[in-house]
C-alpha cells in the first residue's frame, strides 16, 4: 500500500503528458475561420481556442455559437494569447464574391488587414497557416514582416486545389494521385506527370480551365466556399499537431527551390509538428515547367508589390 501514492503520481504525470493541451488561434473568425474553430474542437483535434476579429459583433457571435454547442472548450479573446498558441490560422480580410474575378484582385484590400494584424504575431512561436487571399502573397508578407521562420509559414490552398483536381480526374476516368502546384489561383499547376497514364495537352488545358472556375461556381451559388476549405484545414491542423509528416501541397516561402525565390508558391512538402520539414523538387515535363515558371513570375510580382 505504501507504494500506491508513487504509482498514482507516475500515472497522473503520464496521462498529463499524453493529453497535452493543443491551443489553436484563429485570426479572422468569419465564414472560414469560424467553421475551422468549430470543426477542430468538435473533432477533438484542438482543445483550447483563441479567437480574434476586428469586428466585435462577429467575434462575440462566434464565441456564443461555439459555447452553445456544449463542447466546453476554453475560448479566449485575449489577443496576447495568440503568441502562445501551437497553431495560428490567419483568415483575416475579405473573401471572394461574384464581383471579384480572381484571388489576386483582393491584394490591396486584404493587405491592409494583414498589416494591421502583424503586431499580433510578434513573438509567435507556433505554426502559422495563411488562408487570406491572395494567399501566396499574404503568406510571404507575414513571413517577412513577423520574423517567423519560413518553415513555420504554411500557405493553405494546395490541398483544396488537389481535391478539386482529383474530382476532375475521376469524372474523366483517369486514375492516380492528384497534386496541384503553383499559385492558389489562376496560375495553378496540375501535376499530370504523377498520373498512371498520359494526358494530352488539350485535355490538360480543359481540366486547368475547369479548376480555375471551380470555386466561383460555389461562390455564385451560396456566397462562398466553406466545407472544402474548412475540412482540409482541419486535416492540416491534425497533421501538424500529430506530427504525421505527411506529404501535401502547400505554399512555402522559396529559397531556390524550383529555381524560384522571393515568393511563396505551392510545392510538395512534408509537414509535421515543426512545420514544413522538407520540400520535394519533382521533375516536371515541358507543359508543367512552363506553367510553373508562369506561376512563379506572377506570384513573385505580387509578393514584391505586397512588401514594398
């Protein structure tokens, strides 16, 4: 009996170690930010939230809506707690609507929101996931202006684009893993070289055109995309927190990879607890190389404008 207190103490320590609290911060809790906060808590991925929004009414409404689920998740609206979070989802700014032709058209208006929030991330030691469009440019700005290491700045969009690519392939009876590189926008680069069979140029261009318009059909029909982005973001958060080191496509700040630098662009990367652990440089065919170079030039110009 005299050993029980020691044994109990060791058991408690082991349990606490295994159930370490995971804190998720969300900056910008509108349509996507709010849905991600709900998903990751209801799925048991994170068990503590820090929410921030420049609109106090939206912030209050989202906090109440989450509390009304009965999940009993600690929710803080203290912006200083963002710095101590494991992951921060940056989704501040305006989303696309039918009048916004491309994501790049949101650069000027959303840059102001990005710049306003930079101070919130000073001293942040976790993983930053950028969602705000144009995502590649905003991810680059946040990396440069906050001092967060490039391996800890992950731009979200490649998973969603890859899922849409997979759907386009299945609808045509084409098999193989679907990955989309390049810009999260008009200059995305479907990776056809990884498929089981060859796809001719005309069909490639047809699929690329379909991918470019995929989100706008949703936006026109219901006002904005929600389910796809939120679920893929929840999956990304789980990859990071569980340190599964999965291979996904995400926007990374490049330093010579694919012959590009001074920009953030969609590339295949192994992701885990420390962020982007390794960027793979896949061999691209002539069509893919041309599209990737076009994406690099376009996004590099956006990034230069964004940090000027």
